[in-house]
């Protein structure tokens, strides 16, 4: 795919959704961090159901740490891998309190040192909470990038590197949200809805479904 076609795709996404947002519910960088940790191998809907009950009770590192592991688990037990996620969250809260004055760091190195936080989670927090031009690549974005030929790569990191290279700076703040929403609701895994796709004429997928 050439850059001219890519820019047309970005422009259409922007025109259709000028200010895209994550579907996770959050009101602070810490709430976003916890929500993204919980969202691994889980849907945003399931995470929101849990955090809508958790955050009114505890939405700071100190409050969740004091809540304790057993109580935290009761709030997130409907989410997959809740046992390990609860342990990571408690550990993360302790580190934030000890090393970061209870605040979520705004740099990749410190974020990725937190239990349960990998590159994708760090990218989401940096982009969404701190408005940095990072691009988090999840399964939806990996699929859409490869299927459309927007940014081909056989690993998540290769797709991320390609996107960072080919996406103009003015679109980098929003491309993560555009692609994840496109993959979640239009360019789905089993049966892409090409007939109602915003970019169907620009997409280079050879097996379009109409």
C-alpha cells in the first residue's frame, strides 16, 4: 500500500470519528491503567461492568492496596485470569506508592516495570492518558493492519514499528482507537463487513466479502 492511499484512509477515519475514545471507562490515569491491565484477554464490556463497581469504592493505589487481594478478587472475579490480574494490581499499587508517590508514570520504562504491564498496556496508557503518539497493537489492530495491507508484519512489534513509520504524526494520537474500533465492529475476524466498510475501496484485502 502506498502512502497516498494510507493518508486517504486516515482522513476518512478522522472525518467519520474526529475524536475517538477508548471504550474503557476511566476518569484518571490510574483508573485507565487498572482497566487496561484487566482488559487483557477480556472484553471492554466485561471490564467496565467490574470497574463500575470497583472504582466508586477504590480508585487510588492506596485504596486498592488497603482493600487487599481477597476483596479485590470479589470485584473482578467475572473477568478472565482474575486471580493473576488481582495479584499484579496489588503489586503495582505498592510500587506506585513506594516509587512514584502514588502516581502513574508517564514514560515507557517505568510503566513496563509494573506487574501486569507490557508494551501494549504501556502504549495505551501513554497515548490515552498522557496524549503521547504511541500506537498499541492488539489482536484487532494486528488483523486490520495486515488484512488491509496498511501495515503488514508477522509480529505485533513489527506491525507497531511499521505503523509508527507510515502514519503521519497528526494521525498517530488517534490511529489506535480508529483501528481497534474498525476491527471490533467492521473488519471482524470471521466475517468482515466489507459492504459497509468506510475504506472498502482503499483496502487491499483480496477476499472482500459483499
